[in-house]
C-alpha cells in the first residue's frame, strides 16, 4: 500500500523513462538526436545573426523568419537537453514543478509557432494579392504586434494545462514512458480524475490548430485565385515560387504535430517506442529543416549567408 501513497510534493520526482523498449540503444539514438539538435541550433542562430546584422533584411518577411527561428530554438531546447541527459547519464528524475514547467514551455512555444506560420501565410497573401499595399499593410511594427498577440494567445491557452495538473494527486515515483513531460503522458499517471484535463487538452489542440489551418487554407485559396488570373505563365510560376518555402515548412510541422498528437491519444495499437520517437522528431526535424528550406529558397538570404561564409 505504501507504494501507492498519493502526493503532489516536488520532492518526489517523476521518472522519465526515455524510449521504453529501446533502453539498450539509448546511446545510439542520442547520436542523431544531438546531430539534429546542433544543426538546428546552428542554422537558426545563423539566421538570427544575419538578419540582425543586415539592415536590408529588416523587413516584415525576415522578422517573421526570426520569430520562426526563435520558436524552433525554443521547441527543441525545451525537449532535447533533458532527453540527452536520459540517454547519456541515465538522469531520469524530474520534479513535479520541473515537469509542469517543461510542459508549459514546449506546448506554448508550439502554439506560438503555429501563429507565426499563419502570419507568414497572411504575408504571402498580401505580397501576391495586394503587392502595391504591402508596405502599408505589413509594417515591422505590425508584425511585432501580431507576434505579441500570438504569444499572449499561446500563454492563455496553455497555462490552464499545468495549473489543472498541479491540483491532481500523483502516486509515489510515477513513471512517464517518454523523453519529456507531454500533457497527456503526465495526465495518464495521475491517480485522480483527469477527464477535464484530457478534454481541455484535446479541445485546445484541435481548436487552435484547426483555426490556424483554416486561416492558412483561406489565405492560399485567395492566393491561388489571384495567381490563376495572371495571364503570363512565367509571372504565375514566379508568384507561386515565393510560397514554396512556407508550404514545405507547413507540411513538415503540421504533419508531424498531428501524427504525434493522434498516435499518443488514440494509437493504442502502435508500439510505444514508435510514437515516442515520432513525437521527438516533431521537436527535431522542423527546427533543423526550416532554416535550410528558407536559406535555399530565399535568394537574398542565401546570398547573405554565402557572403558571411566566404568572409570567414
């Protein structure tokens, strides 16, 4: 009976198991994890450095890229360092407060990233559909305000999750079969009734992401309608080409997000280590690929990167 005493004390840590079933391979798994993380950090910090140094890049589109880079750094850093501590040093313990804090940051930054992607879709809509009014509609100040709105929205939506869980009783030394404190994974180890937590988490995931995807779809439907009216095929392809980087980033981010969320909630038949690895890829792959995608597809940014590399 002592093993099932209820407690909410921070002195009784949760146990993050890493990737259950693959404990013997943790060291090998840590190699791609650390490589992806380092590449992501390097690419995103380089993007921030170049945009910060180059006055010609102090424009709305590049401010949005900086916001995306910051969210990429935030999402990967909220998860990967702890995961590497588990893989390398077997440091699996985490306090209740630390677990809830990690949960808040990783989920709020993910929601913030979704808001940035929506704003980037709006940026493409204005640039293609009303190019003459672009400079007046999307100013740097307005982009910053939209970023603040996205941040406030993320905090307001996500803050109830750790607050609700902090009121739940937990068993002594509860084990979380994951590399990080994901909301549903923590809710599953509670000894109390978590119906409100689960329902609220599911509603947030589908309402926020559903709303954002609807706004993105609306933006691109208007973009496609405007592009189809262009008589010149060359101009039509040029306009669509400005959207390819954003579309690639959207597909990478939202596909991994939905697959991770749905398998964690409804994929009981999926092997646990499979969906845990996929969940971690959501925090590794987009932060690594996003700066590469925009560096390759954006000529002005690519030229600045080449200039700094050649100078070095």
